[in-house]
C-alpha cells in the first residue's frame, strides 16, 4: 500500500455512453422481454395471479436468491475481503472483510432467510389470505400497531432502495464516469415499467433471468482469477500474494496481521452487525413476505430454506475471488510489475470513501479482465440493483394504504390504478432519495451498518405476530417503541464512549452500530414478551385466517401477488366462489358438510405445523453449523490458513457456487417444463395462424 496520505481518483475504464447504454438500454430491453413473456403467459396459459400454485419452490428459491443479492452483497462483501481478508462472518450478511468476513456476510443472509421459512409456514397456517404482513397486524391489533409497523416497513424500503441505488450508481460512475445523480434517477425507470405491467409474475421471471447472468459472471471471474489470469492464475499464487500483503499492509486485529485467518476482531464485530442487520432486511421487508404469500403453502418453507443455502454461495464465491484479488493485486508491485499500473487508483490504494462505496470488486475486475471485467461487473451490479429494486417496488405497491385509511370502499380497479400511480411516484422518489443521501455523503457502507440500528426493534414483534397466541397489543407497542428508544439511546452513548464524539461517520462505525442493533433487538424482545405475559392473550387466529373473506366483502379483491395482477380469470372466480360457499355452508342445515370442511382445514393446519417443525429443525442445524461449528473453532484457535487449507476453502466456495447456480437455473425450468412447453406450442400455432389447441 502506498505510504502517501493522498489518494488517486478511480480511473474509468469505459466511456460514459456504455454506462448510459447499460442503465437505459439494458433496463428497457429487460422490461420489453418481461412484458412479452408475461403477455404470452397470460394469453396462452390461464393461471390465476392469486393462485399460490403458480410459483413453484424452485422459482421462489430463485427469486429469493435474486432479491437478496443486493449491490451490497457483491460490493460490500468484496470490500470486506479487501479490507480484512478471509473473515468468515462477513458472508453472513453481505459484506466480506477477510476469510472470516466473507463468511460472516454469507452466514448473516443465509440464516435469516432460512429462519424466515418458519415464519412463512406460520403465515400459511394462520393468515393464508393476507396480502401483506401489515394486514395481519391490522386485523389482530388494530390501527395503532398497524401505523407503527407501516412506518417500519417504509423505513426498511427506504434504506434498501438507498443502498441499492447508491451502490449501483457508485459502480457505474467509477467504471464509466456516468453522472451519479443521473444513474440514481435512470436506474429505477425500466424497473417500474415491467413492475406496473407485469406485476409479481414478471418479477419472478426477471429474477430467474438475472440469476442466470449473475452466476455466469461469477463463473467467469472464478475461471479468470484462479486459472487464466497472468496477474494471478492459480489459488497457490493468490495465497502467496496475500501472504506478502499481510507483511506489507497487516490487518489490525487479525492474527499476525494476516488476510488468511478467521481470527479477526473487527470481522467478529462485523459478523454480529451483519447478522442483526440481516434479520431486519428479511423480516421487515415486504418483498420476502410477498414471496411467502405467493407460493404454494406446503412448499413455501422449503423454498426459503433452499434459497438461503443457495444464496450463501454468491457473496462467498464473489468476494473470495474479487475481494481478495483486489488486495493481492494492489500490493506486491515487485512481484507483479505488469499488474500495478492497471489498478484503477495506481499508485495509491483505494481511499476510505472508495472502499466504502464498494469499489474493491470493480478494481479487481478491471485488473483481471480489463474492459471486459469492467463490463461484467457493471452488468452484474446492474442485475442486482434492478432485481432487488423490482422486489421493493412490488412491496411498496402492496404497502400502499390508500384503501386502508382513505377510501375503504374502493374497487379493485381503482386500487390497481392508484397503486400504479404510486409505483411511478416511488420510482422517482427512489432517485430523489438516493440523490439526497449522496449529497449528504452517505454511502453504501453507512446504510449497511445503520439498517440494523433503525429496524432491529421490529424483528421480534413482527415474527411473534403471526406465531404466538399470547402476544398482546400492549406487548407489541411497548416492544417496538421501547426497543427503538433504547436502541437509539445505546447508539448515541456507544458512539460517544467508543469514538469520543458523535458525528455522522462515527455513528456508522461497527462498534456503534452493534451497540444499538443489539440493544434494540434484545430490549424489544424483552418488552414484547414480558408485557404480553403480564396479561396474556389467547388468540386463535380466526380473525387473520378470515382476511381473504373480509377482503371479498369490501368489493374487489387485489391479488396477493401484486396490485396489477387482477383476480378476474376462471380459476380466481372458482376460488372466491369456494370461499363464499364455505361461508354460506356454516349455518343450520349444513352440519355434515361443515364438519367435512372443518376436518379438511384441521388436516391442512396439522400439515403446516409439521412443516414449521421441520423448518425449525433445519434452520437450527444450519445456524449451528455456519455460526458456531465452522467459524468459532477457527477463530479461537488463532489459526492462519496453510496453503493446503486455503486451497480446500477456495475449492468449497467454487463447488458451492456451481451447485447453487445449477440448482437455481435448472430447477425452475424442470418444475415448469409442461407450462413452458404449452406456452411455446400455443404461441407457435398462433403464429402459424392455426389458433389455440
């Protein structure tokens, strides 16, 4: 690392036109493709948008991987690997610091998604007709709790949207020189187009296509870094470079200053922060509830378990490859005389602001593959931003409270129309919000740490709302409000005591964020459970299970998938008719049929209880392995990876990445092979003028 106190500007490798071409051209290309596919599906294969069977486990799993692959997943994880080395816990949420860091980031995202599978089974069991988790809160606890959790939901979307756009815009600007503000405003436009016209169905199709591109680019970088690159070319050479980097620029807090150890004090703190932040990113984000609602009841939990495990490979493989390569390629100029001048900030290292903006991965890609690497990173970050942002637009359209408080008797068509307006507004507001953050020098790293600070008090109350009969309104209110106040107090005091003064930069330091996130989560849980047990409820969830019926009586139901997916086709009418018949049968004269319906419902609930138990067992085992069994012995042993162990570690990341990519790409095609064949066959006959079969 250069000893100079000054830093160099990140030199763009591509022309500005490339940036505008990707952001605008590729964005609208995907919008056009999604609209064509959605039109074909609607014309030739009449699935109800409200039918849960439309979204198979493989497709939901793929959607989870795509939606959970934020720009932070790729950029922050690589930054952590670049900064701290091979820190395992970084994988837990989406940012890699070192061996320990990359892994912690992945763990943080994996265990939350897996645990949400338990919540998803409870949603299907206790509120299968709900469209959003806010509906469940409103029915069970009334207006006060609904308003509080609506605020949490919108805060979550604001933080996620800001993170997505700032990370994406910073990468586009660094690689092409495109104006950051222009990128912030242009990125959401193409997304809004296919969200409005395609709805949740288009989002799932888009997620699958994005996931294909994501894994292909990861594979390209793996083959380049570990196989064909003249700068590295092998795992053994990368190990040698990282050892040399540990001598030249040792990591404070790591065993021996090494980038090849799990003994990283900063990485451990980062891991704790990413776990807490990961819980908020899953439990408070309507996008994940949307997928739980839209999939088949018995397969929802399985999809979330598979999604969490599959997603783990993304930050692990990507950050191991590019994050550590960035560190290796920055240092050791004597070993790689042809490499150093190609580093975008040569002769200086990345500045703190450049690292926080997530530019370690683009820097490594530029050295490994030149302009081709820059284009690949630009494309994969664009895919991550658009896929996750589309999920957020779907979520925000569902959270729109137009009918809840303004026009309770609004028709379905009116809600669809107004929600489309709101999606357009939010797409513009996303650009404004990202611009405001950029003007205030708030970047991707800052938002990553602060997310858990703001949202952690809502995690436990939200989870218990759909699962714990003894929960009371007083417990929910005291937990969510009291936990937030105590978390904010811990944030300020922790920042002051640890860093000496309270300012914007210090508030996003890992120790400050950990104090607040942990305090908010723990005190929220204590208050929620403690206050509820003082006067426990005995809720039977009959009100939440009747949400679908209540919606029908208000005139015009909006699909559980998305406001633009209308319940107008034959299958939807049959479902509503069946609901009406069940309601009408529950009166004198229909005792026998009523008993039969109750038996079917009881069997269904028993089946979902078994699913919940399996999810509890699987998620507990997964958490035990990835949080305790694997990382902690390596941490407390102060072990520095040998070349053989590092080779084994890297091989595991590569194998996992190939297995996850194959699973996410092939399984949805296999599950939908009959539907795809039918659509293609009917489309071909229509083109030939033969009409439908």
